[in-house]
């Protein structure tokens, strides 16, 4: 720890007017470099947190947090598996589903899509797709009504709206007198949803579970979807259920299904942190040049302090205090600017887009059409701590050089 004498002299050097203005300029540049680097680092990491959180919520809003499936295409004894799953303390909701591929033909075009069969009264227990409806109601998908709910982009591609007809071709061959033909059924569009993710808005269609079973000639649902009280215990719950249900069933958590996707996001965050940390490191080590020049400028002062009894350790502490104070000012200002920018970035981006008419994240290219930001104080702590460490390391050499100053040599030509 620094002693009062070192703190007093170090802070006095910070406040004093310097004869060499170039040294002051270098110190200001070093401080501004820290401000810009820390602001950029906090903002970028917050945006990446926002992207990861937004993608996770949108993905898990449409898919299950955990699933139970059979070894075959269908699960005839699904009610027994459902009862076992609901006994798990982490399971908050469970519902059966059918998920198969199909080819849809509308008024304007045809397109392949995923058909998902659900029970409308049980679906809210595992997913929030009902809150994403922009036309019609999910409850309209009653058994035998042959209704269908389409993603917004899929409906636009097919050229259909609520009340129109869509022909669904299932990849199941029916034998007829003229040979094998694919099964098809005419559905009525009962609703349109918008999940906010291109993958689902352009490639997902939802029907009643029993209608899907009839269309695909299945004896039961494809599996059971689960909603958990904690996203990050999905693999643990899946392993526990797999042990209870036996070899006839498979259980899988969302973390295993989307592991590579979210690992890629986490890796991008780490890479961006390392790259932007180099900016902070360069700014921090600019302190080396400013402090070396300061030591040269203050050689006579150092010599006088030495002759008055100051130890090399005290001299070293004086210049480390000065360097750390410059670093602390830059870090504090950068942290405040970074927190403010990360907090208000979505609003700032919206204003820029409204004024310029330029869309930073087009819906046709990206999963998300806005710029999310999620500030985490733990990240702010790591970033400021790293910057403090860099600043401390940057002061060691100049301070050590100052402590090696010999009074006789420094005062020889004074």
C-alpha cells in the first residue's frame, strides 16, 4: 500500500502545471485512450450479451427446453412418459407434439416447411407462441377443423391470409389404384404468428396434434416438450428422465440441441473481449511513455527528495501513484460512458434508423431486427479490473527507473 507521503506528492504532481506541455498532452491522450477503449469494450460486450439473451429467449419461445422422444417415429404410450416427466421437480409444464416435414401450396407459391402438431389448450404450458399471434387465434386449431397457423413470412410467400386455403403435402405414400401418391390435405388458415426469427417465421406451420397424426398416419405424437424452472438444468433433467424412462425413450435438453450455436456466440464474445482489450492495453501502456518523460523532467526533484531522506521505494511509490491516478480517471470516465451508452444504445440506434432510414440489421439477413443490449455489472467489474491491472503494470518500469536516480548525477549540472 502507498504511504501518505507518496500519495501527497503523487497527487500534487498531477495538479501541478508542467513546464513541458508535451508531457501533459501525452498524459491526456493516454487517459482518453482508456476512456475510449473501456467505453467500446463495455458497449460491445453488452450488445453481445443482448444478442445471446434475445436469441435464447426467441429460440426457447418456439422450441422446447427439453424433449422426450421414442426410438420410433411416434410414442403410443406417451401419457405414461408425460406423467413421469411431470413428477420431476424442475418440470413446470409438459405437452405432446408432432413435428414432421411437409410441402405447402398456397395462392401465389409453394414452399417446404415444418409442420408442428400441438394441443392448443396445453401449448401455453411449454411455449409462448400464443403471445406471438398477429392474426387469428391459436385456440382455433380444434380437432377435425383442419386449421393451420403460419409464420408471417411463410404466409407472405404462399400469398395467403386468414381464411384462405393451403394444401399440405405430407411425405407419406398412400397406395391407390393408380399407384403410390403422397398424402395431401386442404387446410384453412386460422392464424398468423411472428416469432421474430426468420427460421420460424418463414418455415413453421402449426396444426392440431390429432390432425397431424391423421395426416401422417401416426399412432401417437412425436414426443413430449418440457418447460423447466431453470434453463441451465436442462441436460441434468434430460439425463434423469432418460434413466427413469428406459431405453425405449430419448431425452434431450436444449443445450445439447443448440450447443454449437450458443458456443459460437460465447466464443465470439471472448474473441471480441480479447481484441478490444488490446485497445485498453495500448492506452494503458501509453502511460509508460508519459511517465518516462515525466521522470526525466523531474530528475532534479527526485534528487532533492533523495537527499532529504526519501527511499527508492518512496520515489517509486510517488510515480506509481501518479500513473495510477491518470489511469483511474480514464477508467472511471470510460466506465460511466460505457454504462450510459450500453443502457441507451437501443434507443440511440432506433433514432438513427428513423432519421436516416437505414436498417442496421435487415430481417431478411439476421435473426434479430434490432440492436439489443444487456448490461451486466459483472462484466463492468471484469473490464475495469483488467484496465486497473494494465495501468498498474504500465507504471512499474518508469517508477523503478525513477527510484534508481542518483542524486549526485541528477544535480551535477543544476
